[in-house]
């Protein structure tokens, strides 16, 4: 059965796999799921047993302590500031390097592979681990959170930037090169006009992600509202914890709404 360009497993086009290979693939898939469940100790029975404890914990959080909002204004603003600068530094770190990770712009395979692996390393380390490293290096406060988001974000943005460059139309690049244009001129006049819209959209998405991550980094001493969140939990002030969670959710929702509208406006203007 075909729908659009997709072929479901029940279809049997000419020259395709027969039933037995399909059954074997299905059995392998089920086996992998079972193996993963065993390793992850997935147990819905244990979850069912823990539901009363979850209910008790949530009950202690209600109602939120709205008087605690006054203490969250400054940490919430600090969280936004961490996300802004973490995103900005990530962009500044990723843009100069991403062109070396694009196969259609880098003829040297060694440089290409090195840059790709560099992006894999930077985005492969969790932000919390990076925050712990930077807290040890520069001390407590929001600055370690900024550095953690910048390093991790540079790997993610650099990978996306380079892959978007590899998907562009090669015609303008070849036309400029045939006129004797240098690499910088080729990038400015042939590459950037084709990718700038997609880059802006993913930068906005990365800011949303950084805002969510910045709320967590405070738990390891990297500033922001996360510091108040973990502090209230350690003191068993669960109603204060609920207030922190409400503020975090509100911040993420506002950022998502603004980012979605900006992306729609940018994409509409690019048509």
C-alpha cells in the first residue's frame, strides 16, 4: 500500500523483500526493544506502585506559594540573560567554523573530518557537565551557565549550519568561482543568501532550548531560577518549588510563542 512517497510494510512491490525477511526484521526490532527494556529496567509495575508516592509529593506542592514570586523576579531575569548570552556566544563560535565542516566548501578531507568531530565532541557533552567544569573554573554564578550553553550550543548550531550549507544550490557558487571570486566573496554572495533564513530559524529554536536548560543549570550553581528551585526542594518547601515550576513553564511558553511567530514572519518574508 502506497501513500504519497511512502510504502508501508504490508506492501510487496516487485523486486522488494518477501514476507520472511519482513518477519525477520520485525522480530529483530521486537528483540531490540526487549533488550533495551531489560537494560533500562523498564517496569510499569514499579511505576504503578510508586504512583501513590508521586501523588503525595504533588499534594505537598499545592497550592503554590504565590508570595514566593517576589523572590523569583531577579532569578527569572537572570535565566533569560543566561539564555541570551549563551545563544549569542554559540552563534559566534559556530559561524566561523561551520564552513570548514561543509563538504561542498572544504576540499581538504582532513579539515572536514576534524571540524565535524569537533562539533560532535562539543555537543556530545551535556550542559550540566560543562556547567560543573566551568563552575570549578570561574566560580559560582550565571557566567558558568553562559559558557556551558555556548560550548554545547556551538556544536549543535555548527552541525546544523554546515549541513544546511551542503544542501544549497551549487550553481551560484560555481558561477562566482568561474569569475575568479575568492572564498570570502563566495560565502557572502552565494552561500549566506541561501542559508540565512534557515539559520535564523534554528537560532531562535536554540534560544528556546537554552532557556529551558538555563533553568536547570542553576541546580549545579550556575545561577538562574534553578538555584531557587533546588534550594526550595532541599528545604522541603514544596509549595515554593511549585511556584518555581509555574514560573519556568510560563517563561518557556512565552518564549515558544514569540519564537514561533518570529519564525513564521521570517519564513513568510523569505518567500
